[in-house]
C-alpha cells in the first residue's frame, strides 16, 4: 500500500494577531493552539506562491510563479506566444510617503465596470502591444508578446502594507512603473470612476501587477508516474495548476465529499499520493489584522474542514501538513494525538503569531 499525504494550504490560519490582548481568553484560538502544540512544527513557505510551487513540486521559477498564465490556462485562453501578468484592479490611497491599496474583493466591481475599464486600457496601450483581459470582474490579466522581466509582490502580500516598498523590481521595472502611472491617470478620469465617486463608492483607480511569466513548454512538474497528485480548490489559479500538471482537480464544497475522494483515491496503485487542498477563507480577513472577524472565520474553517480532516487522517494513518504561509508548517500524524499539551506553550504560540504576522 502506498503512502498518502494531505497538504492543506490555508493562508491566515495562524492569525493576523497584531492586537491580541484578548486572545488568551478566546476559546477558538485556545483550542487551535492546543492542536498545534501537538504537531511537528518546521520552517516553511512565506507566501501562497512559494507554497504552491513547493507543495506541488513545481520546477523552480526564476522570479514569479506564472499565476496569470495558469489562470488563462484554466479557461483554455492561454496563448504560448504571449507572456502574461496579473493586473488586479484596486483602490489606491496615497499621501507623500505612504500608499495603501484596497483589493477588488472590497470594491464590488460590476462586470460592466470591469469591461469598460479594460476596453479603455486596451485602446490606450494598443501601440505598446499590451492586451488587458477581464477574466472575472475582480481578476484582470495583461499580456504582451515580449517577455515581462520583473519580480513582483503578490496582491495578498501587499494588502494592508505600504506598497511604496513593494513595487516591481528588475530590468523592466522602470517601464512597468511608467505603464502603471499612465493607467492610473486614465482610470482616475474614466466615467466609471466619476460615477462611483458620485455614489460614494471607492474608485477603481489603480492596478497591482504580479504573477508574471509564461508556462514552460512541458509540464512544470516532472512526470513521476509513481506519484499521484490531486488539487482541490474553486480558484482558477489551482484549476490551471491541475491542468498543467495533468492531475485530478476537485471543487469540493464539503469536507465529507473531499474525504470520500481521498478514500476512493486510496485504491490506486501509486507509490505515493499527494492531495493538495487550498482553503482561502481567511486570506482576505487576515490582511486587516482585526482579530474578531478573523476569529469568527477561523472557527468556521476549523469546525467545517480542519478538525474533521485531521481526525480522519489520524484514524487512517495519513500524514497531514498545514501551511499558514507565514514561514511555518504544522505536520500531524496518528502519533501526535498522544502528545501532551503543555499549558506553558499557549503564550509562546500566541507571541510567535504576533511577531510573525505583524507587517
């Protein structure tokens, strides 16, 4: 019988925890810390992109994970002759030395607004050979026949931070900063934003570039016939990853259906099975470092997914690894449940969460 592992990528599951005076009295946090104290803790990935590449054994990329290209692959819109980059619509609030962005998830962008702004961007940048595409109202992509040679910061890593220190770097950074400035001027004056401003809504006044690159000519992951992969997520990025890696893609809405899949996959003859589950529920709320909304979302995620998965994995002798994308990973096995929880560790866990998650 082969080895089965479940790898859970859950950004934010170890908190915002910058203002945590009441955390020691929070039952949800106390119970979660109690579970974590029984796990094996190791250094790990600092953000979502490196977690995806590392967990799925994707060949190392020189700069960014080509997330935009993978998103286009998910919708069968990928053109190997073009280089892609995410151009996330955002609201930018700036003063002399500080600039903070609000992501599209908080802007309630309509399909009509997204289409109108992308059309305007395409008209303006046609001579530059750039093409802007609306994948969804919240997710836009820019592409070029030329290579895009910059390194960037993912949107999730930029939210809530001073983005003046996170702008694109690399040989083409000057060019793309120029493109961004022109896009900001165009978007600021567009009728879409005039109407939003008149209605008291935050404007869609900037873009956030990240995830640039092309897909390799061959699968990013080696063709290891002895290892079977699966990817479970509703996100287009993960659907694109699954397509590129030619592995199973699931869109499970409950832990019960996911466990059913793990159980049925266990009958395969692969030497090793690696099941990757992406749970994004906390990724958005963690950026605002507000403990109460995060705590409510954490409780739901733990009860609906994490605790049932760990319990099932322990019973079946399956190793489960959780990646909070904060530089740590927590591994659970059937032997870990017999470990004693030391009360003295609670404060040290909370303190470590505070320092690791404070930007």
